[in-house]
C-alpha cells in the first residue's frame, strides 16, 4: 500500500519494482494489494514481472469519490471490480480476493454469493474479508468458506482478540495481520512522527494513538 498511497506520496516506480523483485528473489511468496491503493496503480505495479512467482491477493469494496471513502458490496460492483483487478494484475485468476470493507447496506450473504460465482467461474480462487465483525464472518462462512480475514493486529491494536480471532480459529480461517509494527512506530520509534510528510495518513493516527497507549 505504502508504495502507491496513503503513507506519503507515491514512491518512484523503478525503485518499487526493484524492491518487489528483491523481495520475491529473497523468498517472499505472498503479496497483498487493493484496487483502492493508488487507486489502481499498486495493482499494476505488482503485475510487473512477478505474477507467476507469488500468490497475489487484492481487495475490492472501498473507493474514494469527492474526497470521501465509499463502500459497495452489491453484485454488480463486485463483478466489475473483479474484472478490473484481473486486467490490472494481468492474471486469469486472483488467488485471494478480499472484501476490503463491509457494505452494511447489502446483506453479506448477497456479496459472498456473487464472490462464490466468481470462484465457480475460475476468476477467484479463495475468498477473504477485511475488517469484518465476528458475526459477519460467521454469516459469510456459511455461504462459502472464507479462507482469510485481514485485520489490524499489533501491540496497540488488540481488540480483535476478544471475538474475531477466536471466531476465525474456531472456523479454521487464516489471519492476515496488517500493521503489526504499529504502522512503523514500533520499528522506528517516536521520531517517526517528526519525519512524516503532510500527506501521510499516519500523521494524525499515530499522534492520536501515542496519547492513548
């Protein structure tokens, strides 16, 4: 994500491609992106020279319009988003396809029902959810097996341990933890805040978290 959006300005593409290749050559086998990163440019970045060597995961359901984030999970959007990601990633099948954020206006059974069709058509191999509640995970899993749930999990983000982690363990669902190092804070320390650019989304979040931890 941070290569293309949110953590400051997009990084130089040649440097990022070189970094991705270095990671893959070093044994990394799983890369995770989303159509909202960029938007779209991060998927294109990951498609360059590595798609046959790793498991690719991407997400749908969150997009920005008019300066605000919008969430969609209706079947028409699910299918259109999948087709777009397949094209940008230059693959015939997405290894792991997450619903990035849950559209509360659409029953999760309807969204997963469309994803199930995409699995049956060979366009998606496994289905995932991102930032879903325990009850939503159970309802989704009843329609089609959920392979992975992505969530923020670190020393300062532990609330998922109350219900979500136990639910996933019970159902045999894998966990993909993002920001395990506190979005860089635990690896760099307080100086991270001093060096954040004005367009870095962490500038407000980490400052707020540092006051409550």
